[in-house]
């Protein structure tokens, strides 16, 4: 079992030798790729060595049973430990989502429901901002349209997790499970008779693309500028600072008007465009992939209803994995990890089953 790990041990050792050479770090892009691969292999190698050592300890304990009967219990405990190590190693060997370490662009859009839906979109935004703060991520609101009552008709926020050392804690690794329709059940602030209403907001999560992730030809873009109509200081309604970019080959259109200058709006719009192009390319790749690969890369149908937030019962329910908890107030304050972890665990189980 796990014969393939021996090859990975050789690759890990080779990377370790190369990374010790100062000349390698003269090419920063190459050094980053090597460091990333080394970091991916390290937990696999550690798990394999623990698994192998446990096997040797089992054989030793079994050999001592004839002389010392109490070693029978020790051998049994070690066998249970090795089963756990086997499952962990098998899961580590399942190919990872290559985007797991990426930053993300999170888009929240109010659905049907008018002001109440926009207020709920604002509540979701605050939940994600607080979760990011708790997790040690940085956030930046790129663009958005506020509603009259203080909610958001739509908003796009960049979440940056680079530098967070824990494996599997990248923004995409955690937030990719948030995509879909989020439903709220509560008495709206605009409701005078105390009746519970149901409304919804949509969440779209995109891994933020780097320049090397997507190729945009010089003739692929049509850029239009127009007068801003939202926040932006003195330049609003006085200069053509808002930017709309159309990617002609795909038909994807993005716009940004929140920054004061046309250049800043163009840069923000390009970030969103690159992320959407990367997501579109990944979706196309998923269609051609095996069921196992599709399960690994895209576990969430972005069009489905993924979660319900029930205020009267202080209950949150994730419909994909059957998760339910009665601490909605804490979740909305950013304690989102248990909800996300339920999705991570379900995805891991599905990937492990597909790999067997």
C-alpha cells in the first residue's frame, strides 16, 4: 500500500536540496513554485512516515505478546491508530484543488425582496468580513451599490489570505463552499405587523486570478468610460471615471465606479474580469473531468439554495450536508468555521470515496 509515496519522498528530498541553494532564489517565481510544492508534500511525507513507523511498532508488539501478554492490548491500540493514519494518508494523496491557496473575490447580490433582501446582503457581508478578521485575512471592498436603508444591492469584496501558514486555510479552500443562494427568514425592519418574511441573497465566490492564470489578448477587451453615479468623492457626476470592460471572446462584462480615478476603476474591474475568466475556465475543465475530479474541484452548485438563516429560532441550516445549529447570532458575528468545516468534511469524505 502507498508505494507511490516513495517517489514523492524522492521529490521532496530533491526540492529540499534545491531550495537550500541560494542560486534558486534568484528566480523568485521558480522559488515560489518550488516552495509551494514542498509545502504540499511535507504533510504527506510526515503522515507516511508515521504510518510506516506505526506498522513497525505493531509488529514489535505482536512479537512480544508471547513473553509479555499485556502487549496484546498495546498491539490492538496500535492497529486502531494505524487505521486512522491510513485514512489520513489516503486523503492526503487525493489530488488537491489547485486553487485552494488562492485569494478570492466574493460577490454578494440581493435577490427578490427589495430593501429586506438588500439588508440581508449587508448582513452576509458583515458576517464574511468578521470571519475574515477572526481568521487573520485582509479584506477590501472593491465595488458595490448600497441601498437606501443601509444594505447592499450588490457588493464585491477581495479576501486576501496569503501569508496564513496553516494548510487548508487559504481563502478559496474555505470560502468556495459559500457560493449559492442564501435564504433568510425573519421579521423585516420594514414590517409593521410582525410577520415573518422570507427573502434571499446570492453569493458568488471566485478564486482571484494572477496574470499567469489567464491569457487576455490585446484585442480581446472593449473598454468604455462613463460618469459615476455612486460614491467617489468630488469626481462623482463630474468626470468620466467609471469603467466598463467587455471581454469580447466570452461576452463577460464587468464595471467599477467606486474609485475616484478612471485608472483605479480599470484596475479593479480587471481584477474581477480575470477572476471570472479563471472561474469560467475551471468550469469548462470540470465538465471534461472525471466524477472524482469534479467532486474535488467543484462541490457546490452555485445556483442551488445552500443555507437558511432563521432568526426567530436563532437557527442556521446548511442544506447540502444536513448541518444545523442554534447559534445564528454567533455565526453572523463571524463564527463561521463549524459551518464551513461541515462542508469541508463532507467534501473530503466524497473525495476519499471516489479515490478508493
